[in-house]
C-alpha cells in the first residue's frame, strides 16, 4: 500500500542529482535533530519545523488558484503525512540503494541514526516482551500473523472554524497569557507560518499573492482567503482529514455570493482548484471532506457550500478528496438528490452517512455528550472521531479469520508452525462448538490486549516525541490546558483497532457448527485436514461448506452468528480502554484492500474460501454469497450493532440500470435501508463488462473509479489481486 512517503520517494531518489539533494537535506536535518536533543519536545519540534518549512513547499502550477503544493523530504516530522512523529523514508532509500550501491556508505550514518531515533523505532523499543512477540513489525510484508501494529497518529481533525474566525493574530493573542515551552513553541509555529506566507508570495502569481498578504495577520475576509489560510495550515500541520468544511467555509461563500464578490461559477472554480490540491496532497485513504448532517450552526450557508462541493466532485472526477455526506430526514432534500445524481454518474462520491443512526451510536460508543456526538466525522477509511476535540488513531490490525485458524490448530499458526497462544484445547479435545468458541475468543482476547497496550505506548511515545504544534492549537482544551495533544491536552485521546475477516469468520464458524456439531456430517479433524490441504481432494466437502447459509441473505442463523462475532470483538476491544488508560478504544470495521493482503497469509476457511484468497470487504458479505437480492443484503447489514464501534464500511455495487428509469426504486431502496437502521453506504455504479474491459485494456479506462473499501481509486491503479476482489463482489 503506497504511502505519501513512497510517492515522495519518486522525487527524493528519482536520480543521482535528486538523491544528492536529499542527502544534503537529510544530513542537515539529522545533525540538527541531534543538536536539539537537549531541548524540550515543543521547542525541538519548532526547530525542526523551521528546517522543513517553507523549504518543502512547491510553487503553484499553471491553473492553481491557491498556493499549496508540497513535496515531503526524505526525513521529517508530522502526525501521519510521512509516518509517525519523526520519520525517515527507509523504503525510498532501500529502493535507491538497490540500484546505486555505491551510495551506501554516505547514507549509512543517517540510516543508522534514524533506525534508533525515529519515533516508530522508539515505540517498538518501549514494547514489553509479550507485546513484541505477538506484534510483528510490518503487517504488509510479514509471512503470517494474527495482529500487527500501525505507526501513525491519524484521526486528527482540527477545528478549522476557530482558525478562520480568529486568524493568525487572534490565535496568537489567545496564547499571550500562557507560559512555558508549549505556548512559546506555538507562538513560534505561527511565526513560521507567516514566514511561509512571505516566501509563498515571492514565488506566486499576483492573483495568489493578493490572497496571501491579508491572511498574514488578519482573519480571512473572503471565501478565497479562507480557503488559502485553511490549506496552508493543513500542509504545516501534516493532517490529512478536514472535517466539516461546509461549517468552516460555508459562511464565507454565502457572504461573497450575497455581496456580489463571487458568482456561482467563480466559486465553483475556486473549489475545483482546492479539490485538485487535495488530490496532489496524495493519500487515497484519507483526504476526507464532510458536508451535511445534524448540528450545523448555519444550515443555509453550509448547504450552499455542500451543493457546490458535490458539483465540484462531479466536475473534477478525482479519487480525492473523499467527499462524505452526512444526512438526516429534515435536511435540505436537494443535497440527497445531488448526491444520488453524482453517484449514478460513477463518481463514487459522496459517501452517505445516516445521522439518525450514527449520532446516537457515537454518543453511546464514545461515552460523550449528545451535543458533542453531532460533531462525529468519518476520516481515513471510515473511522469516526470527534472533530476538533481529540484523536482516535487506528494503530492496530487484527485478522479474525487467522485467529480462528490458530484456534483450530490448538494455538499454532499452521503457516509458520509457531506456537502463538499456549494453553488452548488441541483439536482432538474440541468436543463442542462452545469449546471451539472458547479457543477462538482466547486467541482474539490475547491479541486485542496487546494491541491496546501498543496503542497506549504509541500515544505516550508520540506525546513525548512530538507535540504536533499546529494540530494541537486547533484541538479542544490543548490551549486551555496549555498542554500538547497527546500529553494531556486533548479532550479525548483514544484509539481504534482495525478488524478484518469478520464476515468470513462468522460464516466459517456457522459452517463448522452446522456440519460438525449440529448435523454430524463430518468430524472436525477431517474438516481441518481438508482446510490444511486447501480442499485438495475434498471438493464435495467444499461445496457443502459453501452451501451453508451465509451472512448477507437476511437469514437468521447466519446473521446471528455474524452478530455474535461482531459483539465479541467490539466489546472485548471497548473494555481495554480502561485497562490501558485511553479515553476510548473501539473497533473500526473498514477496508483498504487489507482484506486482500491479509488473505494472502490466511489458509483455506470453512466458509469455502481457498488459501490465499481475499476476505470479505469490511462487514459486507463475502463476494458472491449474498444471493437473495439487495433488500436481503441491506437487511443483514442492519443486524450489527453500530453503537459499540467507531465506524464500519458498507460497500455496495449497483448496475447503471438503477439510475435510469429505476431511479425512484433505488431511492426507495436506500431510504428503506437507512430507515431500518443502516448506518452508511459507499456505492460504486459500474458494470462487470466495464471492469473486465479495464483489466484487458487499462490504457482506455483511466476514468473508471471504484470503491475498494473506505476509499476510492482508479480501477486500473489497483494491483491485480485487488482488481479481482472488486470484480468478485456481488453486482445488484
């Protein structure tokens, strides 16, 4: 999975000249980092930011309406844009040295320094022996494993409304009475942003320079100035999600239109330019813009922006930003209609979130007030966080289907033949389904416990290493408490756990229960032996496994097992927050083609899936197993309690026919789903013929967008295995 660091590597290490420039910068950054070791974390971060900015900002390109392009260097700092805290681009360097081995010696001191001083390295250094044993260092290259850590501080959605209301002078004034290194470093960060504005003005055309001069001190007075200040803050903060921009930017748009400073077409052109900058600030898993929903203080102004945002998405046809519509029954119906029109045209945006289910669910899951729950926002691949009030980074991954595989083998991972969890019943002593369930939950519980500890360790190390000054200034209570985000400043410092294989696990457990324990058609020993052979010589058994009713068909047996698996992982995870000292720790059932990657190291399963095949996407049915039509499929989705987790992906693939004469039926289908408790929908409108044609002739299909999980991408940019997984999903 490509990160921005790897994308940047194409420039940092694209040729010997670029590599020499990167080496010079890396040497300077490394020396200064070591030199500043005696400083407090806030003052050290400020010093390092002064090296990073404005040097990594790029001049505007032709057609840009704002200043705001960036190339991250090979070493830097931020919450997630290049990695966790202080990061170094080891991947890019390794690729470069593979073809330029003569440069190894000059890079070696830098590589050695960051191997122990990068924030990710310091996080692993803080692991206990048990955490280190159960959490391999890399989820995406490991040979096998049940659980993996992730290194970032995602889920920071700043309060941009406060920034635009106060401006830089006003924000600085709010720090005037504060003492200590954090407050002083924040003032220094604001001064650094002004320096970036000055340098940006020197290399920008006049029409952009005229936006930069006013925002150096004063609050923005126009829609364009507000966008410019917002975007510069984004780039300096290193955040990748933007929250409720209709709330932050809507009043500026409304005022400009009312006073004749802008026409609708001119405003649309500005927003399309911002969309292109977000796309250039490339991270296909993030770049979320939220519109609509409960709790907006000026709905008329917000709706004006929201409708313009949908139209900008229709015009630019990019996979970023990830436009997301929150809706409720009393909302302006024009937003719903505009959203369906865009989706029907193949945009894959906006994603749809049902506030009448989600707001009460967030209130319960997060344990916060109802007035705060209305400010939930999806970010990244579909996780929820409370905008402007905290952080809930997903820093762990668990593969539930691998946990079942280990449970069936008495605690041993059959891929590596290593003992993972001691003390489980061996296969010959599993005499009931509840025995197997106990084995399975023991494996899951052990891994969730260490993942929660890892989350707490990563939060603590991040707080010690990096205050994340720009992000902290716009998160509730940090300035009031005069403390950084992860050092007691944020109102809510939590975490989330990504789960994969949920549906396959439930379907597999039901198949085992039915075939082995309820009907006694086969012994558990013989079934596991067939799984270990990848059903070789046992195809009739595989057919019987596949014939057992599956989740996604509105069938009570299958949906109840899915609910049992869902409730267990969600409640087990939720309980760990109090154990490790987090404000919350919640499951997120998302997807970023990790279902395909983790499937590669997961053996054949009792639902009939073969060794190495992808697992189901999010909490959706397994591909092709929902055979009772869209109503049954949607009904099954509503069976899983949304009030015990922090977001789940509901991917849906519909044919174009629904958006012609059948548009009214499609509207009714969706409305019934949401009225029945549906939380959200991520819709791809495509035909199987189009997908197959794109695989045959990718050069002709660069325009075709698909939803992979919590994100969209050009279909031709997906790896072949992920293309096959998208192709295999049920088309309604």
